[in-house]
């Protein structure tokens, strides 16, 4: 029954992460709550991690752009394709890397 109380508590106070909820309980930041660290850990064992506490908390850091020296590109390719902008990133899904690319071609006006 205390595991259910811990689950309800996590939802009521805004779905903090399991680590944060344990800190709140251990430091008596939430008074008069009959929930212990073991109750909170039982909830995670029974139901798994609280999805609502995970969503929206992952951050993306902007990486520096890579500058290409145009002298490294053969003249034949430059004549055929002109100015092309590539955006390339690596995205991980279940620890499997995927290369994501998009390109735009700047059309030269004659």
C-alpha cells in the first residue's frame, strides 16, 4: 500500500525524478508523508520509471559548425553541383546510431 502512496505522491507534486523524490523524502521536505525510500524504489520496480518525469527533461546542446575549405573539393564537382549546404547529425535510438542528413542547393542565376 505504501508503494501506491509513493506513486500518488510523485504524481501530485509534479512528477519529479525518482532521485529527486528520494531526496525530498529523506530530507523531510514533504512533512507528514508516510513514504520511505524503499517505497519509492518499490514503485520503480513494480511500474518501471515514471514516463511523465522523464519527458521533456532531456536537453540538446548545440554543436559547433564545421567549416569546409573549398579548395578540398574538386573543381569538377563544384562546376556540376554549385553551392550545396549540408546539415549532418548523428541521432541515437536505443543506442543505435543513425546519420541524419539534409541538403539544400543554392541555384546560381545565369
